[in-house]
C-alpha cells in the first residue's frame, strides 16, 4: 500500500538548470531517470530545501540561482498529509534580491526562521558526495549524524546552535589578555549543559538506529568516541567533571585558540562486523552499502516516529548495487511508510519498483 504522505506537486523557477519545471506525483516512490546532466539531482536538491539548511549540496542561496537569470529562484510544493494538503514555498526573497536572504511561506503565510519547517517536513538523503564519509574528517561524520538526529528531534538544531555560539564566545574571551571570570564560567556552564544534552541525544538516536538496521544490508556497529562520551560513561557526576576539565584547559585553549573537548570534537565510528574491521578500511562498495544501511535505518525511524511528512532522497544509489542488493533495497523501500525519490540513468535498474512507483523521464 502506498504511503499517504508526500509531495504531490513540485514547481521550480530559475533554479539551477531549470528556468521552469512543474510535475505532479502521487505518494508512491518517484523514480527520476535520464542521462547525466539532465537535472535529476537538481530536482532532489530542490526538495531538500523544504527543511532548514542549505540543501543536500550544502550550497549558498546564490549558487542555486539559474545562471544568467535576472529573477530570484523559487520552489513551490504541495504536500499531502493523509486527507489534508499543505503548501510550502521558499526561495530568494524578491524584496532583497540579489542579497542572500531566504523567504519561506507555509499555506501562504510567511514564517519566521527556517527552523519552523521541521514542524511539517523531515528528511534524510544519500548522495554520491557522501561516499567518502568514513574516510573524511570527523567533522563530516558529526554533520551527517546531527542531520539524522534533528530529523527525529528538531530541537537538536537549537541545542547545537546554542552550543556553537558559546564555543565561539569562549574563544573570543580566551584570546583577550584578561577576561571576566564570571562570564567565562557562565559560558562553560552552557557548554557543559548543552554538550551533555547533545551527546545523550546522539547516543539515543544511534541506539535506535542499531535496533532497526536491516539484515538485508551489512551488519555494522555504530558508536561515538570522545571526551564527552568517556566522561558520561565513567563518572556519576559528569557536570562537575566537565566543568573542571574546561577550567583546567583554559590556558591550553588560549594557546591553541580552540576548545579541545566537547561534542564538537566527537567522532562517529562505524565497524563492519562481517570482516571485523573499521569502516574506513573497507572497500568502496562495502562502505557504500554500510552508508546506505544507516540511511535506510534512519528512514525507517522517520517513517514510524515523526509527526512531520517524511521524505527519503536517494541520488544515484542503485547503480552501485548488484542485482540481489537492488532487489533487497526495492523491497525495503516499499515497506517504508514514506515517499522515496530516486535518481538513475538506467530505468532498467529499478525493475523492483515497476508498477509500484512513478517513473519520470528527465
């Protein structure tokens, strides 16, 4: 049975390669096929702007503007949520254009701040640019994990924002010859309080992901490593320990210009159980399969636990799987209670979705 929630109409203007685009859909899987450079990923990227942030390419607002167009880009979507429909429009604010200011409306009403979008839409995606996740710097894995977390808990973004602001303010203070000790104490209290909440929420979501990882994909374990995690695991009064560690690290932080402990220093470790080795040492294909397993587990959680309309975007994923894995993926996608968007150059690779999804040539 098809999901009852998803995008049913998409309209773009002056976005990437599209001067104009309009498409109508149902809530079943949408398979976008066509040659490289046809604009398939651009359609997925437009959908990724239905949640806060800079989209799946992490792009500046001005860079998604159609080249040479004198008009601001805009995205308009109709989403079905059971018996009701919702209209979301977003894009460059025409009153400020060409300045980088985003305007978003829900059912014709302007909303203040992008964070409000999480009330209506949640999303997870996988793109070819993410293939090196297990080889990249820890920062990329933290960003990946945090996107999964605030898909399930939108307040996580606010916690991260408060924490990052306090880290920056602490750095400014430490670069001064002298500073207000009370102000420093208050900033470090924020770092401790928000840092613990951030870490606990990450660990909670990781535990939930581990519980639903499907046997159709490689068996793996996920864990967070860092000072925060170590303190929480080994001390009955982590607040006191972390306050002390931050206080003791002030001189070192003054010399390095960095706050050396906290959730902004944690790393997500993935371990391939079948070969008993870290993900970073696995083959490219194995890493791709593990990443897909994590995204699918996150999609499962979204489809079952979020009150917002969940979407899964998979860009050029299926071509890298053998026939058995492709079949398993298609079966898993059809079990999800959410709309899935996929791209590929060869429609024949999506036979498992034939008659069960909407094939759109681009």
